[in-house]
C-alpha cells in the first residue's frame, strides 16, 4: 500500500500579519489625526465665521434702522423749528399796458426772521392794484400722525399762490412746489424716502378736503392776505402757526418791516 505523501504546512506569515496590523493602525491613526488636526478645526472655524456673518448682518440691519430713525428725527426737527414763515416782496417796476391795466414787476423771496434770504429769488409779473398771497396752515392731530409723534399739535405752514385783483388764483404763480419740501425745510442733501413720503402725505391732505376729514386734521386754514401795491416799495409777509397772515405797511428797499435799516441790505 502506497503511502500518501505528506505536504509540508506553510508557516503562518506572522511578519506580514504584524505589518498589516501596523499599516491598519497607522491608517486609523492618520484618519484620527486628520479629523483632529484638520477637519474638526475647519468645521469649528466655519461655524465661527457663520456666527460672525450673522452678527454682521444683524448689525447692518440695526444700522439701517437707526439711519432711518435718524432721518425721521432730522425731518421732524426741521418741521418743528419754524413756527412762522416770512417772505419779502419788492415792487421793482410799475407801468400800464395798452389796455390801461397796471402791470407790476415783483421780486419774491422767502427770508428768515432776521432777514437772511432763503432759496432762490423769483421775479414775477402781475396785473392789478392789489396783490394776494394764498397761504395754508395744517394742524396735526392723532389720526394723521403716529401715537407719540412729535408733530402732534404742531402746524405746517405753506405759501401756496400769489395773484391779484386782476389775476385769478388759478392763473397766478405757485410759490411752494407741490409734493416737495418748501425751501425753508429743504437741505443740501437729497431728501430721504421718509421725507418724500411725509411731504407727499402733507400735500395730499392740503389739496383734498375729504382727506382732511378722514385723517382728523383739526384745522386747515386757507386764506389770502392782500395789500395795495405802491411803486418802489417792499412788502413783508408773515405767516404764523396760529393761521394768522400779516402784511405790515410797506417799507423802502433796504429796510426791514420794522423800519430799522439792516446792515447787510443793499442800498437803493
């Protein structure tokens, strides 16, 4: 009986096994180090950056809100500053036309109480012996403004038109431009959105009696002060928040309504 040959058993690759374990351990260690030293710190940094971006966005929003509030307060400050408005009307020239009508060349300019000019000078021509200045005073109540609004109980003063006993109001000259802030309230910079919207609301109410009732505007005094024109004289118009419109007796050029010469006035 033949003997089965004995196949020698291969020795267990201890060395290779050890190296494999070493390689796996090294790889695992490398992954752990990559997570610990690179991935995790990067995620933390991304989280911090997100937080900072969110804080910056919140601060930008807050700054925008503060800027709007600042613009609102600045607008209110300008409105509350004036309890009266004044204008200077100078009769530059008078002559009669072919129909015998008296034609007046006038120079209109708004002024501060101390006589300092405001805005642009306007030269106008009107026929007639008497001039009329149409004014409007709007007083604000709760329905028109927000609760706690600083405009409550205050008044908005408008110069509307200048006309004469020979020129109808609708055919006269408009003074304050509708839907814009009058020059006395205007600033050198462009008006803010809040200011534009506020003046639009003012003019809507000024031009619509139904809106005046709807918004609870307590009084919208519209009246036309007048005076007979004399050649080479200066007339001063005073509009007060009470609704009172005054045209004192005329003066000579270079003298204020009180009759005292102003140091900076041009000499005739």
